[in-house]
C-alpha cells in the first residue's frame, strides 16, 4: 500500500509533496547555462552568492554535494544545491533553491520535492539552511514547511551593494515516521 493512501492529509508533514507538474532530476552540465542565467536574474541575485560555471560543475561531480534541477512541462524550472550528503550525523545543508517563476506557489512544491528527496531517498535526519533575513518570501516558505529559526550568524555575508548581512539559520528534522 502506498504510504500516501494510509496517511490522512491532515497528518502528513507540511512538506508532503503534492502532485504537481514539477519533477526533480540531477542537473546536467548542459543545464548550466540556464543555471547561470537564473543566478543572474535580478530577483534571485540579491539573495545568493553566485557561483562560476566551474564551481557548479564541481558540485555536479562531487559525491558530498547534489546539484538538482526542477523540470516542468516547459523544461528547466530552477535548481537546488545540497551539501553534506556524506555527513555521518545525517544533517544535510539546503544550500540554494532558485526557481524561474516566482509568486505562483511553485516554491512550496519545489521545497516539498527537495525535502522528500532528502528525508526519504537520502535518509537524512535534519536539513539546515541559511537565508538573508531581508528575504521575507524565502523565510515564509521555510516557516510554512516547518523550519525553525536557529538564530543569526555574524554580519559576514557580502551583499551585491557591498554591505554585509547576517544570515538566519533555519532547520527542520525528519518526521518521526521516517
């Protein structure tokens, strides 16, 4: 029996992946032009530290990292980066999640796919991330998925305007059933 058939919707984790036209797949080197374009998008760039093509290529090949892409009916829909896959404590970092379309609820579905991948497929016990405190949209997304705030770092994150910002640390533990 499919676990989704046994668990009533109200008892499912808040990150439970619903059926939407969005899939998660390994990023290919041929996807990197789209990844780099998305990182340069004015709605994305302020919240991340863009990587070079070489660094993205290394993440695709690295065993302790995962470079994943989101695909919908239109093709490439975004990407995410994970790190710490070999961490013996089972704590994986969600390093980046970026989507081509924003404001349509796609982030909720994308995050659900990523968390299902991390907790179910990778068997992690915990996911953590850091986020610029001014990125209210991302913080709302993470809070709705069940992430807790774990405090702030020192103001060492370089912003595009040359100023520095702290980072808000957030984490979520695997549900008891996994």
